[in-house]
C-alpha cells in the first residue's frame, strides 16, 4: 500500500490539473479567479475515485464558477463565518460555545478541500493554526474545569504526524477534568492510507477517544475505506459519521439509504445529517430544509433505527445545533398523543394518569354533593 504522505504530496492544487474540465481557455481563466479565493486540493487517492464529470465525488472537490456567485448577490445572506465561530473564540482557534465542551483546531489543512466547507475562510491558507495557538488552546482547557469534552478539528487533525499527534493527546490527557476526546476527521474516507497500525497504537493510549467522521456518498466507501474503518473500530474507537446534505450529491432518499447501509457495514454509526451551512461560496449546494425532513421520513421504518441520523441545522450566528424531525406528532393533550408512523398511519397513545390529580378530583366532587 502506498504511503499516505506520497499520496498527499501528489495532490492536485492547480486548475490546469483538475479532472474533466470543459475544453475552454476562457473557462479555465475564470476558474483561476475562484482558486485565488478558495484554494484547491484533491489528493491522488481521492482523485482516482472520480469517474466522470459532475459525479458525486467530482462535485465535492472540483471548483466551479458558481462559487463566486455569492459575491455578486445583493441579498448578502451568506457570509464567511456563518456559525460565528470567531465570536466564540476566547483564545485563537478554540471555539467555546457549549457549557461543557470546546472545539480545538489543530491545523487548517485537509486531504481534500471540500467546495462546501463551512471554514472556507481558513482551509488551505498558511499560518492560521500554529504551535502557539495550540499551546494557548490547551492551556485554556487546563484552566477551565467546566470543560469535560474536547473536539479536535481543523483542517483535519489526522494530517498531523503521529509524533505530534501523540504530544497533543498526551497534553490533553494530563488535564484531570477532561473526560472525552473526540477527533473530527474526513481522512478515513478521503485518504484511508493514513489509518495505519502505528496511528492506531498511538490513539489507543488515550481512550476514551471518539471519531466524528465525514461521509457524503456511498461511492466513498471503497475497500481501502473499509480497511481503515475496521482498523479504527478494532482499536476500540466508536465511529460516527456526519453527512452534509448537498444538492446534486446526496439529496435523495435512495442515495442516503445506500450510504447509511454501507456505513453500518463498516461499523460507522450515521450520527448527523447536516443542513448545509450558509457559507459564502456554497449557495449552489444548499437544499430546501423540507428535503432533509423528507429523507429522514423515508429512512424511518425502512432501515434500522441506528441507521437513521439526526437531521440538524447548525443555526446561523452561533446558536448551536437544532434537531429537526418530520411531522410525527399530530396532536397532544393531557389525555393522549396522536402520532403518525413511517408509512402515514395514525395511532393514539394514552398519556399516563396522575393518581393524585384523580384523587383530588374525586375529593372535589364529594365536597360538592348536597348535604
């Protein structure tokens, strides 16, 4: 198996090397302007999985002129930092939004640069995450006893060399109040050769560790990816997948059902289905919210419950994640709840009786009897 560093070193980073572009010099020149704003990276493994123009993998990594459309719009709905991460950074590159957990960025480089990335403002640019920002982030966690859970993110933490990753994990594990370490990564699905026995031995020393992985389409689940996921699962790491709902990539129930089934077969729990963030340069990927609700409704009852992710919006402005559900509750009152199942049938579920309330009602009735 070829070493991951070599696959990464042969990444496509220039417009002229992109696959399946129109044979037009004018188009390429316009695309160069896109690349100046939003960098390109497609490692050679992932490049080899792209089969034709506009296939689901091509759309995720090959830039298009639509990425600049948002700059020309008068609506100004989409922004560089839609989740207001910068507003929740007490120290550089650490987001503290929820009371008991933080997100620590350990680099800002990825094995591929997704064209829909919520951090398009950061990914691929030099000098954003440094050893000093890491030091300050870890020190902040050490001095914040309320923090029991850290998510290592970026960029992609698994592009950090084993030795440096070992150092970061050791420092975090030395913090007494830190209970859980999560790693947010797209590496297992986009550069699976990075998942080595050596890496797994490093990770195993620092349990409990959880992986939040990122898969968007069933074509991403290759034999190499299956091997990588099995290595991680055999290391004792619980694996979850976070999927982004993307127009023209996975915005139909059949594709999503195939994806969650393939994920379960490689021991990955479908965890979140994200409505696409309102990130500048990504509007062409956004779907109607109703599409996500439709997909969840179609999954329920047609696959096992553990294969149904939670559909969420990460609210604009930094309000955090909100789970959305199809309209399963039709009516509820103190006597019953009326619900609709996966195939549209209606059922009534009686509410529990309150014996104290019933006794009080009987007593009231007795008091009102004529003497």
